[in-house]
């Protein structure tokens, strides 16, 4: 991938935004904490309807990038648009309207420990749709629980009573509570055993296809990249140094990319993907009483 390949054709991007084909547009982003500059002149487009994997070494600013897109981190410089709307300098009403369009699964699930799973899922419903009655809120929570492969019995449980895999799904159910168009996942498979991680990946792909979601997925999990990501953006040197399919990334000369994808773990992920064959066509959402398997191993420290 040459610099020319990486150059962005702004006219085409504007056209794509108008056509609803670009979900997130970032230009010239700069973030810093005191003396530490995390991002400098970072550009990125997330295409509508794709799963974009975001990778980079520890501390390269993946989570800060996510926080910038959802307005939790005010950048020093740069522009961020979500579905064609700038996220900075907006009125409260505009911010709420935009926030309704995304859901976030933060690292570790970030569930409220004093609330049950169903109550956790109800939090965004209460915040964004305060007029919804209790019964409907409960029904929506029950639906989201089923939708993410959790058993119905998980609803009245507290996060501490769940396995690591179930907690992730509960976090996913909360992220999907208000039917977002855009889903942010921050290391969703971290701490899951390989079977739980693969099952979570499959659930993510299934939901993305069924609901037509755009997914921004931060991960260190090479299996996830190979199994479900349409494209991958690589963060290094304070910016996105490359974005494309894994095949396209492998054609780049960048040493970090080569080491990452062609190192022993990268090669293992390729052979795992080959032995599993092509990604499967997603089945329908679970029906009553059905639940996908969840990673039952307790979460380990990352
Ligand atoms: N609120 C903050 N105050 C000061 N520094 C911060 C803050 N948030 C992030 N940083 C710093 O910004 C850098 C990027 O952090 P970030 O969490 O985005 O990295 P990351 O790429 O997600 O890392 P990892 O893969 O380890 O999760 C780190 O050096 C971190 O210490």
C-alpha cells in the first residue's frame, strides 16, 4: 500500500457521506495529555455497514480514539463527524439525537454492579426514552437478553453472578438497548477463553448482519480480525498508518504490520481461519428458549 493508496479523495468521501455510506469521518485529529501527544493528524473513515477492526500496540490510543468519536474526549484539534453530523460544539438536543444512534461496550463490560442485568439494559432506555413504561422497558430488556444469546434467567442476576462471557453479552445487550446504528466494542473478547471468544465473535457478526450495524471494534485478538472484520485500521506513530482488508495490509511494508500479521500468532490465526472455512451465513436471531453458548470460564485479568 503506497502513500498514494492511503491518500483520501475528499470529494468521494463527501459524496459517500451524502449517500449514507460513511458512518464516521475523522480528519486531522490531535489528542494529548500534558506533554504526551497520543494522536497527531489522524484521519479515518468508517464505512456504514462494515465491521472495522482497530489494532495497534498498547498505548497507541485506540480507546482514546473511541472516546473522541463518542464525545467523551475533546480533541485538541481536528474534525469528527458521525453520520454526517459534527460531534463537537453541538446543542444538548443535537448531542442527544446523535448519542441515540450509537451503543458502546466498554472494556470489561462496565456494567453497574448494583443493578441486575435487566436493570443495566434499562439504563439507556430510561435515559433516552424516559416516557417508556415499565412493562415495555422490561419487555425490551428481555428481548435484548435473548438477542445476545443469554438465557432468560440472566435478567434478574447481578453481574457478579455471571461468567465473564455472560457479562460481555450483558454489556452487549445494554449497548444494543436503544437499537443503535453504530456499535463500539472495546476489546470485547479480552479475557474470554477461545471457545467463548469465538462464540462472541459469531454473535457480533450475526447481530451486525441482521441489524445492519456499523461496528468499530478495538481488539488485540487476531482470530477476531480474521473471523469477522471487513477491514482493519492500524494505529501507530500517532495516526492510522494503514486501513484495508487484511490482504491489503499484508501488502504493506510497514514493519509493525508485517510483524503483527506474519508473527507466530498471526500465522496461527490464519491456519485457524482456514480450518474453520469461510465465515458462515448468519442464522436468524435466537427464538424463544434458545440461547447461544457463552464463554463459561471466569474472566481472567488482562
Ligand atoms: N485520561 C487520561 N489522562 C492521561 N493520559 C491518558 C488518559 N487516557 C489515556 N491516556 C494515555 O493515552 C495513551 C493511549 O491510551 P489508550 O487507552 O487509548 O491506549 P490503547 O491503545 O487503547 O491501549 P491498550 O491496547 O493497552 O488498551 C496511553 O499512554 C494512556 O496512558
